[in-house]
C-alpha cells in the first residue's frame, strides 16, 4: 500500500499498535470507528500475526489523545481526504467516561488542600 496513490475520496489511516508496529489502511470520510475496527479485525495484517488479536469489539482507536466512540465518523473528525492521518489502535474493553481524569485530578487537588494545616506558635 505504501506506493499506491491515495485518491481524493480516501483517508489513509496509519494505525500504530502499542508494540510500535504500523500498518496503513484506506477508508472514506463516512466510515465510522466501529466499521474501521471491525474491518481491521477482519483484515488483520500478516505483519501483525504474532500480536495478540482480541475480539473486534475490544479494539479501540485513539486520535489526538482521545478514545473514539464507535459511532464517530472520519468526517466528524474533519480529517482531510487524500492525506494520511495517524491513530493508535489499542485493546481495551471499556472506554473511560468523559472528563473522569479531570474530575479526579480536581478532587485530588481539593483533598490535598483539606489536609493542610497551619500552626502558629
């Protein structure tokens, strides 16, 4: 696939596994994340043969540091057709709840301030 021209209607996705291995796939702007992960599962690259291959519903895509939900389409992400976009492909059973990390961090900060005390002698 590396030398094949990317049409103006396609988005080239370069998927990176945790191991660092990569593979490029081509999709249209209307393809959803659920479709993409199922397609990758069904067409698991021979170069990844020794990688653990879980069930299709456990494959997750990460784009710009965020887990993508199955209903998200490539057009929703405003990806440019005719170019290559890099995403991470990971195995995870459930997606984290939105904003959980920020709330946990805020709670931790608040808890630290409650544990402070001032002693005047």
